[in-house]
């Protein structure tokens, strides 16, 4: 927590507390297939409709339910 002293126009000094919370998650880079590479996804036997639905559900849960999400959500 950081506090700053402020002086009001009438000469009164007060402190304002500012809380700062920074959380970072670091994950390793894994080799994979880009979600827009339909040919590669099909060759892996993946259901692209299911993959799309699960991806959207995951992002929406992160943002709307948990409020904790990657700041630049993209596949």
C-alpha cells in the first residue's frame, strides 16, 4: 500500500491510501497448432465446433465469472 499526503485548499492535510495489486502468471511455451489452421486440427481428429465452443466458454468464464484473465485475450 502506498500513501500520499494531500493538502486541501483550506490547509487541512490528509492521507490517501492507494493499494496496488499486480499478479502475473508465467507459463512455459508449448509447441502446438494455431487454432486457425483447420487442416492441422482436422488431421489431429479434433472437432473444430467443440473446440470453438470450449474456447469461448473458457474466455467468458475467465472474464465474467472469475474476473481474472489475460489482458489481451486472443487464441
